C-alpha cells in the first residue's frame, strides 16, 4: 500500500525504488501493477471509451 500511495503522490518510480531498497525498477513495478478495471476507469474519465 505504501508503494502505491507514494507513487500516486510523487509520480517518481526511481525515488520509490530507492526507498524500498530495490536495485531494479522492474522489481518496484510489481507493486504498481493495475487491473483492467482501473485502466477502464481512467479511460472513462478521459472520455476515450463509452
């Protein structure tokens, strides 16, 4: 939960990786995976899908 909240507030995956002690950003990305429902919600807010 920390990783998700931090990334949403900062938008900085490099700082997040540092804070979590990850040597690779790919490891950090695991914490930031989103679901298809989340993608659809974002696209809906953008008005790109009906």
